[in-house]
């Protein structure tokens, strides 16, 4: 199937709803979080995620300040390509946690990009890599 | 199964969108499959089975029991062979064998008769896979899928290997998508929604029908300064669709573990982009016994509210039954 | 504490008891299995296992024929050094599965060696790596 | 806690062998801790907490509740800072911060007052850790442990940093192992069992006591053609043990989050290898308030049947109480 199909069906779900909010520690707000889904009909190995990047109100977020919470573990975005033994089940909602002093208040726009390699889709020697993009306004 | 007996089933992949959105549970999907007239099911493990690639024996057995209680055969454990799953290298041949043995183990626990694997496994590895399939008493079928056809080099090689191995335990999962002649409305409309004009669409469809070479078509688009979407549409269209040639279908029938009877849209009880009548005629004439597994893929572009995947599968199974009994 | 202490306390448990036997598929015996523990007071990341090798009746076993079953997953021995997100809880019993046509009958001796890096024990810039050895006769 | 109030607790690590062998559950160990006279406990997370390094909140809260129901304070979440956990590189400073924040989060769910971390965290990172500790309201204590002493370069650096930060939320976990003067019988016996002669052992002990340099000692062993075990014994002995110098103990007392009152063997109610009497005198004189956490480590060499870890901890707490009240 063409990439436009996957984009039409799944890209809009990359940024999911439910669980978005601030990360509060004692009296401090140290960051914010929001939910993500894998934008494809099936689950996948985290090592197939070639890029997973975010922007807040148009400003790119530093990957070193971002963790993906999934499978009861926490993963640094930069480590994803190495995690070939970690599978993201398609119904599981991941949580992105961003360290961001003071957190967020009110409405903010998040942009997300995921480049996902289809490890089985190598019909002529190269794996298909599909780029999914999604934008969403969350109320924090 | 009696010689020449054809059974009808469904791949739960047909219900991808409602599953993804959490609108239906796996149990719901099994019940819907039964209601649609399916005798058996195929399940895409990487999609629907929690704990994949190492689902628990408990889960698999309970799924088997649930199928059987509903009067459904848990026919096929549909595996992905993700040879590119690592970011640093391809899986080795040894790793592919381990993956497949693991899939066989899961299929056994699920009570399945077939493991669907993929061409990324490589033809020569079938020599190592066949004895494993035989030990487990479960067939391993390599799915042929667009953009490949039976004429693609790797498939000529697979067929030679299957002839050579001559075992009922390895073979082909025949996805009828390889015989698709035309794109379907929903797919065309996605490109239209990205600004590809009706004139361009008409030009592409006619060029496809007339067998015009892709290079010429792209040259025309170039001259028209067509958009990136128009060029992608042409490339995808010419890679995936082509005028029907029955190819070697009758010749390879003996290697086919089962069919994926692919479809994108049932209109008034008919599927219009794949020559179902001709293909089911060959199936009947060759005396094939086994499953036709309905594989609905329109869920990528049709909204469930407009085109229900459950209705689509029901209509498709009814069409198959009608054509088989004709 | 000196290495001799760890050796005295834990090496003998590297090869554990319970669950040893053949791997049977239909009418074929395709291999054998036996249980293993992590030979230390604490659990560890699989990436800290620098070597995990075995011999059967004195003959070294091919690592490509061996999988470690743990955490509900299966790991190739050669992949262990890369598995920094996989933790072996100290009470969990791992199962070593060895592909070995015909399996084993009667009594056989297994020798095991694990080189385990102590990721926290880098008092002067180098991590301590402790070699544990264990031998056991199993009845298959 | 009142100024100058010293509480007695136990590290569950003391019960490593019975835990490892599945002879006692964590609940058993808590009950035994209470019976031994402990008011609070420390737990080594990487050892005893399922799901480590990411234990579930449910597990941690239920553990906290269990401690409290038994009248025990869940005082310290003992973290390992495994800076060498990856095979390709050391953890980065950023990763160490993430690890420690994760430990603080777990400690919070467990109701702990202190996170024990390790010197692999590096002194200058304490500037980043301190605000996190403060936000969580939980102290982060870096354990000083043999073969280091307070005179080791990295510890001189830690002390400078703690002076500079001047926060009650970062400090030192003082493991009394750094003041150990002699090896204990069980340890000596392991080497004896590996063939190190009584004459060699006597020579090493006397050389240690007299402060003879290790190089000279090794030269003697060389001349005697001593075994590899004898040489290892000498090296370990001179790295770990030394005649008692109170060092800067009183000076750093204000940075100490708590003590690991390390011990290997109680004989007739006494510990003979660490100068407990002198050290507890300093603790009293400086008005330290906080926990002495008994950390029994003899389980490496004594069989539980011969020397019970539960008896050992009970005797040790009794000794501490006696010395504190003297
Ligand atoms: Mn298919
Ligand atoms: Mn300690």
C-alpha cells in the first residue's frame, strides 16, 4: 500500500489524547508529558524508530530532555535505535516526558515526527522508512 | 479437509482500524468474523498479540480455546519477518531461523496449521526451515505480495526451491493483491485530496490500462510540471497494478498453503479491481483445497462510519461463496 | 570485598536446579535446557555479562546454538552485551536452551562461565569484572 | 528526630544469602529486622525490588505500607550508580542525572528519606543533583566505601563540593568498612582453603599491623614462590585494611546522611576488626542525629547454618545500643 494510505489512517494518532499534563515534584513543576501511539497498524521494535522528534509551539525540543515511558521502563530518545529487544505493542500508549522548568499552562501546540522503518518491507533490498507527522493542541 | 474443499476465512487484519482505536476487542472481532461467515481466522501476531514476539503460552492457548468455542479454526499465525529490525545490520540467516522457530512454537500453542512468513526470509533458508516446519507439523508459507509478482527474480527462486524441497510443509501464501489491475476509488481519492487533478488521474488510469511504460508517463507529468503527489501516484500505481495475466498461478497451486483474498472495496456485492471470477475459476479447476482468507485493506482510506469493515468482510465472503458455487 | 568471597557465595548457584530436560518438538528431540542464576547478591543488566559460555561433557558449546530465556523473552548469547535496557532480577531463574539434535539422555556434566562487569565498582577508573565458574551434573 | 538522637536500623542486604536462596521472603526479612531491634531499614533496590530499575509505584507503596505496619521506617532506598552498565561506553553525566532522578522518584513512592548513591556519580554532578534532591525532599548520600578512604582524591573533591553546595540534601553515606583494621576469620579461612599456609597468613597479618609497605610484602611472597591466592590475599588485604586513623570523621560529620555500620562477624557480642568503640564515641561527641544502619556482610563466607545472619544483626544492634548508652 502507498505511504499516503498509512499517513491518512495513522499519522493523526501519533499524538494521542489522555494523560497530558505537567510533571510536578513537591512544589516544583519540572516538565510536562503527553501521550503517543505508534502510527501504524502493527506494533514495532523500538530499534525501528529512526527519528522521534518534537516541537513545542514551533520550537524544537532538545532530545536529551525527553524520555519515552513504555513497557514499564524509561527510554532516552537517543537510545531508541539500539533497542532491538524492546517491542511497542500497538495498543500501548507511550508517554513522552519532557524536562521543562515550570511546565506548561493553558493551550500549547505540539508537533511530532516519527520515522519508522518497516523491517519486513524490503522488497528490493532496502527497508521502507515511513515518516509520520502530527500536530495537536493540548490543554495543560 | 476433502480434496477440492475450499474453506472461507478472514484475516483479523481486516479489522485494523477498529482494533487500533480500541473500539472492538479481539473477542468482538472473532464474533464478527463468525457472523460474517468465516470458518477460520488468520491473526497478524505483531499487530494483535500482546507480548509479541514472545507471547505467553497462556495467552495463545486461551486464544485458541476462544476461537474453538466460537466455532472458528485458528488457522494461521501470521508472522512478520523483520529482517531489518536492527538499526546496525540485517538479521543473520541464523537469526531468521530462530525467529521462525519461535513463530512455529507460538503457532503450535495457538493451534494454528500455518505460519505466514515473508520473502525477507530468503529462498535458500527454506531448506533449513522445512525440517522445523515438519517437526512442528505446521506449514510455513512465504507470502507473495505486491509489488512482487511470481515473475520477480526472488519468486522464481522460491518456486525452484519449493520444487526442489518437495515438502508439503513449505509453500506460498498467495496474496491476490499481485493480480490487482486498477487502483480503487478510495486510494485515488486520497491523491485527489492532495491536489492531483481529475485530468491527471484520468490520464494515469488510461495509461495504466493501455500498458504505457512508466518512464513515458513520468515524462508527460514532468512536462506538465505535475506535483510531487502526482508523480508518487504514478509510481505507486505502476508498481502495484497491471493488466491481469494469470501468470503461473495454476502451476504453483500445489505449493499454495492458502490465499489472501485481498480487497479494498466491495460495491454492490462485487470487487472491481482484482479479477476474482477468473482466479476462483482456476482455484476450482485445479482442485485446490484449503482456505481463502479475506483480507480487507480499505480501512486505510475509508472511514468506518462510511464503509464498515464488518460489512465489507461479510459481502466479500458472500461474493466468494457465490463465485465458488457458480 | 575480595572476589574469593563472591566466588564462595554465588558461583555454585550459576548452574541452578529444576527445569533441566530435553526440548521436544512433536516426535523430535531438538535440544536440551537447564536453569541458571545470576551469580551475585544483586541483579544486573544483561549488558554487564561480558561472557556466558558453556561446555557439555568437556566440549565447548557453540554460542550460536544457545538462547537465554528470561523476562518472557529469548536472547542470543552474542547479543547480551548490547542489552542495556534488560535487567535480570536476582531471584529470576533463566533457562539456557541449546539446540542439540537428539537432546541428552542420562547424566551429563555442564560447565558454565560468566564474566560479569560490576558497573558501579569503578573505584579507580576501571570496572571490576568478576569471573564465575560452575560445574554440575544433570540427569536428563 | 531530636538533635543528637541516634536510631538503629538494618540494611536488608545483611540477609542476602537467605533472600537469594528463596529461604525468606522480603516480608520475613522485615519481621526479622523488627525482631532484631531495628527502627528502620535500608533496601538495596537492584537486589530486592522487582522491576528495578523501574519498579512499579504499586509495589513501592505496598512495601512502604508493609514497613509501616510492622513499625519500621522505610528509611533508605539504596541505589547503585552503574556508570559502567553499557558495554560500549560510560554513562554520560546527563544519564547519571536521569538515573538519580528516577531513584528519587522511587524513593518518594517508597516513603524513604534518603537515596544512597555511589561515587561513580562524580563530585561535580552533585551541583545538579542537589536541586533535584531538594525538590523531592529526599537526601542523596554518596557512599564512601573501601577501598576508598576520606583521603582518596575523589573524596577530597566530594567534601569540597559538599562544603560549597552547603545543602542538607546532599551528603555522605559513611560505610565504616573504610575504618576496618584487620580481615576477619571467615575471609582468612577462604584463602586458607585455597592453600595459603598458616605461616604466610601470620606473616601478612603482622606486616599489615606494622604498616609494612605492600611492595615489600609482595617481594617477600615472590621470593617464597607464593601462590596466586597468597598474592591476591596480600593485595586485597592491604587495599582494604589499615591501622585505624580517625581521619576527618568528626569534620565531615555534618555531611553524613547516615552510617553503614559494616560488620563481618560478631563474636561474643563484639566486633573485632573495626574500632566501633572509638567511632561511636565520635558520633556521640559530635551530636550526630540519624541512623546507624547495620550492614552484615559475613554472609559471603559463613554458612547460614553455622552463623545465622539474623543472630548476627541482633547481636550487632545490641552492641551498638550498649556502646551508645555507655
Ligand atoms: Mn496479504
Ligand atoms: Mn555499605
